[in-house]
């Protein structure tokens, strides 16, 4: 039987959860305030600031950029990450152990350092277009998630099923697509979603790789906040929270959210 | 072992991508810091002899340490309650913790801008209660940065620690209790040591995360509370001093790697069974 924690501890935990949610509620409140400045509790009620998101062309444009960037970067990352994760599990004995560390490197190097280095070397010295550098940066950013989450799914996959297919005459590449991949589908979906949300929220890498005419939503938000203090930022934030709710619903339906504590 | 084995071919694209777009650029950043005409280490000498730069490094370390300790304490206590909660409630609490985590850093830091501002909610509340006579300026202080960072990292800490607490077999707690240990003794002698690896992982994530953060110090600290991340950005994009920026980048990376490796060692020593 579970022993109940001390009441003081329970009270403390309640406070913590209040502390976690209150700021987000405040943003929602501020986003419907009928004032030209940010305030809470809202004075009056309006959806004007939501309309304003789509009137400020910079928000519209960067939203599209962020979305395309996230999908492209994540897809690229999965295309190189899934084979790597597969090989790391399937040929664990043959491959040197340092290889699994290689894919954790983007975590060891601070994001902001990676962003700065990419700007210096890839954009300036090698002359890659800004959007291509952004895609490269975001693909690297999410690679560790892709490799690790897919690896975790593969770790519980029984490779003898694949061997059975191969020994019965199925070509290796076909066995991978019809036997292995469907079995780790949940892991791939999880990796895709986590990577997507990480990419959409990224600041530190995009910070150096945006220029005139090209920017991502978080960078645009930061720039907007430094000049204006109107509720549009709050309404964009609420929109981003709605995206989060959507993502959580998908995760819950495919894997269960408790997956994230593992 | 030969290179013809399929394993090599499959890891090759990802390895090449990391080598080319992470290895080369970061190596390049590091190497430019050693090429100053006045000496091999003169860029670092410049960094460490400047009072201002030392202050930025010290402030960053201090904020990261305080954030780490506060998040550990808050996260552990909360995670303990969450892990003991009935199943339904537990799932709900985990959802509440995940939600801010998936909401971007900019949005979450922005919330504190609204709360702590001159006309912010906190000032309004304090004024109406009569604790203060005039609104306090809370923005652009170290405290503002720390509060927002703790807010940023507590969910991560809760989830990491709930993960390890869930892995502790119920039998161990029952055994401890049936052998006469008080709940307090069970906690310190059974739960705490077993949770240690999770606490260390959480501590590393929070320390390195706050040490290298940008958006939060930029929004809530401003110029007054310059941290390594905001300083790097200022050197690179405002003053175009790329060598100076590279020196900052190298110091940030070295600190991050040292912390990760050192904490990994501590974790192994405390619990040789885990990884």
C-alpha cells in the first residue's frame, strides 16, 4: 500500500503546480484584454489581438517559415537518424562504442555555440544560403532526440523476427520496411513529435541564422517584445500553447504521456 | 571488423553530418581563439583579466547554480508527491508538468515579463495589499532571471525524478518499513540513494541549460544582467567581435563538458549498478 506523503509536502506540491500553471493562465487573460498594453486581469474582452496576429505580416511569414523549417529539419534528421539507430542496436557488437556518443554530441555542445559556429562557418565561410543553414542547424539540434527515441524503441525489438524474414528469402531492405519499421512505429512518431516541437521552440540556433527577410517565429517574438508591449505577443503565445495541446493529444493517443517520464 | 559491414554504411550519413556541420564549425570556432598574434592564449588572458567579463562568467555560474539547487529541491519534493499519488491523479499531474515543458522558452519567459513588470500583476497585488507604497522595479534583476529560470526548469526536474522514483520497487519500501524503519528513515536510507542518479541527471540538465540560456536572460535580465549567452550574442551580432565571441563560446562549451563528465563520474561512484 502506498504511504501518503506528509500533508505539508502535499501542500507544497499544490503550490508548485499553481506556480507552473498561473503564468500561462495570465498570458491567456492578457491576450483578450481590450487595451493597447499588456495587462492582467484583462480589461474588457476582445479577440482583436488574435486578428492582429494575421495582420502583422512578420508573424504570418515567420509562422510559415518555422513550420516548414521544423518539418524539413526533423525529416532530414530522421532519414539519417533511423538507419543510425538501427545499426547501433542491430550491430551493437561490431560497432565501436564511441559511435553512440557521436550522436549525443549536439547535446554536449551548447545550442548557442552551435548556432554561432554554423553562422560563421556554414553561412559566411562556405556560403550556404541562410535557409539551408537553418535546416542544417535544426536537423542537428533534433538528431539526438531522433536517434535516442528510435533507439529506445529498437532496444525492445526482437531482431530474430527480422532474421526469420531474411532466412525465408525476404531481401534485407524489404525486411526493414515491412518488419522492423512497423514494429517501432510508435518510437518514430514520438521522435518526430518531440523533434518538431523542439525545433519550433528553438531560439539559440536560429538566433544567428536569421537575416533580413528570413526569421523564425520565436526570434520574431523576441524582436517584437523589444519594441512593442501590446497583447499581440500574448495572443501568439496562446496560439503556440494550442499547438502544444494538440501535440500532447497526439502523444497521449499514440504512446501515452507517461512515456515522457522514461 | 571491416568497413564493408552494413552497420558502418548505416551510421555513415549521420556521422558525416555531425562531423561536417558540428565538428568542423565548432572546431573552427575554437581554433580561431588560439591564433591571436600576441600569443597562444592571449584571448583567454584578455577574457580573464577583464573585470567585466569575469563578472559575466561569475554571474552566469551563480545564476545557474542557484537555479539548479532550487529546481532540485522543488522538483524532488514535488516528484515525490506525484509518484505517491493515485494513478489517475498522477497522470493528470504529469500532464500539467509536461505542458509548460512543451511550451516554448520565449512564451514562458514572456509570462514573467507580464508578472514582474512595473505595472505587472505582482506590483498590483502588492500595492493593493499595501505591502509597498510604490511599484518595485523587479525586471532586469538577478532575482527576475532566477525566478523565470526555476520556472523554466522545474517541470524537467519533476519529470526526470518521477521517472527514477517510479523505478524504485515498492517491495524495498515495504521491506524497510517491516524491518522497523520510520518513513523518514526509509526516505533517507532507501529512496534518496536510489533516486540519486535521477537527481544528478536532472542537476546536469538544469545547470547546463541555465548556463547556456539566451532568451530568459535577454528578456528578464537585459543589459544589466548580462550572462554568457547574451554576451556571446552581443559580441557576435552587435559589435562583430567574432574572436571575442568565439572565446566566450569555447569557455561555455568547456564548462558544459566538464560538468557533464564530472557529474557522470559522481553518479557512477554513488551507484555503480546504474549505467
